[in-house]
């Protein structure tokens, strides 16, 4: 007799659920709680609590080491957090069900740190003085991992209801960030190199983890 038991994938696995909750709490705090009561020293214009938690250039007097982590949970507005959290849920829940919570959380945080490192390095080179917020870099790593493991899964956008394979979507997104990062879109307010950093780290981790444990691609 077979002991096989079917387990339905969890739509809200623990790590995803807690990441959504933490990001939501940060959003409420930066939008309503003490939002106009915390300022930083220096010559920069600070957007309240977002300025404290956001990632400033490493040579700035406003830079604090904790910002390397806190910027990943801080968002600019409702559209910003919705887009990031929707993509985190959409692709991250699949990865957490495949990898397990501990491995997924490790992956997510490493991608976020890689995103921050890339952003800080480019800022140091270009002399950009703005601070960055958002989970986009870590989420980009999650999307790359999904496209790596499930490259032929077809996805559709509401505004473009034509099925497109995950591998082509992520390639297009990386190309967009490279185009923007090189300055061709000029001042669009997007941290393109943070996205690229998260994507690169996510891809490298997937290659490393699958080096001796090849998985079937779908």
C-alpha cells in the first residue's frame, strides 16, 4: 500500500504571511504614526519616518547601518506597497511551498541585501544623494527565482491578456532596469540598480543551490 498523501499548497505560507504583515505595519507607521515627528540632521529634505528608515548614500551623515534592513520594509505610497506585496505573494508563496520557510526567508533577505549593496555602490560612483525605500530589489530576486525554476509557466497581465512565459517576462523586466539604470529614462524615481542587484543575487543563489541538486524545470 502506498503512503503517498497529497498536500495542497498553502496560499499564505508562514513567511509570506509575516512579510506581508510586517510591510503593512511599516506602511501604517510611516504613513500615520509619528510620520511628521521624526527628522534627521543634515541638509537633505527628509520625508518624516520614511527618511529615518530609508537607505541613504553610505557617505551621507544620514546613513545608518540599520537602514540596510529597514528600507526593505518601507514604501512610498499605496501603489508602491501594493505592487511589491502582490508580486511577493504571487511568486513567493510558490517558492516557499517548494523550498520551505527557512530557505525562502534566507533567500529573500540575501536578495534584499544584495539589492542594497548594488544601489549603494552605484550611488557612491554617481554621487546620487537620494534615499531609497521599498522591497522591490528583494521581490525582483523572488521573481527571478520563480522564472528560473518555472521558466515555461505562462502568466497574463490584466492590461495585456495574452499568456507570456515567465522567462520572457523577467528578461523584459531586467532589460527595462538596465535601460533605466544606464540613464535612458532619466529621473523616473526608480532604483533600477537595486532591482538589478536583487535579480543578480537571486539568480546566483538559484545556480548555487541547484549546482549539485538539479531540479526539473516546468
